[in-house]
C-alpha cells in the first residue's frame, strides 16, 4: 500500500487495545500520540495538528461523545475522527455522527481495516479542504456552489447539490441512507420518501443526459459516487 505516514492521536483507556494499535501502526511507519482520558485527548487534539484522531467512546473524566463535541466547537480546523466503541446500535452510531465523528468502528476490529479507514479519512479530509473537487467529467466548485459535468453547467436544486457534495466528500465510501438523512436533516423528522425523491431529481440532472450514471445505489446499504475513469484529481 503506497501511502504516506500519518500523525495520529489515539484516545483509548484500555492499555491492551492502545498497545495493539501502537504495535501495528508504528510498524507501518505512522507516528502516534496517546491519551487515556477524554480531557487529555481533547487538550492534545487542540494543541497539535493531527491527520486524524482515533477516539474511544467510553473514556474516564470526559467520554468520547463530549470530546468529539468539544473538539468540533473549539478546533480552528477540521480533524477527522474515527470513533471506537464496543457498542453497535444504530442510536450509538447516530450519536457519534451527530456530534461530529467522521467514521465508526466497532470493537473488536481488524487493525488492517483500521489503517485502511485512516487512509480513507485522511484522503477525504484533503478533498474537503479544496474549493474545487474533480471526479472524471464532474467538477464541483464549492466556493461558487457550481457543478459542471462534461463542460455543461448543471442546474441543481439546493438539496440535490447538498446530496452530491456529501457523496463527493465521502468518496470512495458508500454513504448509508441513515447517514445521508442525518447529514441533510439532522434530528428533524422527514417523510420516508423525501430522500428517494431528491435522489431521483438529482439523477435526472446529473446522470440522465450523460453517458454513464455517477450516482450508484448499493441495495440495502446506501449510495456511492461512481467514477468511471481512474483519473481523479483535486485542484486548488
């Protein structure tokens, strides 16, 4: 795997888990800092520039949800967060995403998968810091909130633009229906067919006039931005 080394903060109070992460990740060339309490982790995250934070949910002094919430409120820049927890309920996942977590991994987990998730998040973070996102024929100018495909400006409604931007920022990951709904509407209830309707309208503008669809449905899971060409670059 040809990837750069990452500077990672691990906030985990279980020594055996922290040690396993350290042994694996440091052997791969990554640089790690550690905290065993939530308040210590928050202080480190606010005073250092990490590529990402691996954050346990159940921590002494300050739990992971509160650390995540405070970090999002106080940090001057966005740092990606992977939440670690022994819990696996939908409510816990929604709580993590609502407070600002970028990804979620349930214990026990594969260390190889953790590293892959770290790389995916760090790449996604680079995308999120650029004004212009380019995926084959598709160009999203976030500063002007303008979208073009194959040189043609697309007339998207605000909700269609938001859906497309979420899928682009999460690329190449699949975005579940629940996560997409949460990012669009938060905790506000919405009609069950609302997301389906907005996706349909987005496809009519983004996909229908062109040679291949870029919004791909992963049945039973969610949606994915599909890029036919291997040529993907991000400018500015």
